């Protein structure tokens, strides 16, 4: 739950890759979605590289209601990956 007019964070994370495009997040009627930007974390342990990219969004409800965001599709190297929908 989020009060009307107050932003909350939505993060879509892709593990195992560094260069993953931000998925399009459609805003239902009464909701504003703004892309904040990516964040990439890379670690190198025992000769192995591990990477995670997080795409961050600010989501604001403009009226009282129950809203569904997603499901979300992330495309990478010709393949599509899905994350489930979330409720606001």
C-alpha cells in the first residue's frame, strides 16, 4: 500500500548479465511510472565474474484504487524473460 501522491520504488533485476535493456513498464490509468535508471553490480570471486543489473522506477498512484503493474518482459540476446505482475 502506498498513499496517493507518494512515490514507491519498483526494481526489476536481471542476474547474470551486465547489458540488459530496461523493460517497458506500462502505467495503468491513475498511475505514473518514471524510469529512475539502472544500477549495475559486478563482482569477481575466485576467477568468476558475476553481474546483476537493476532497473529502477518510481511509481506514484494519482488516485485511490488497486492497480496491476506487469507482468514484465526483459529481452536479452534474442530471448525474452518474464517477471510476474505486482499489485499497488
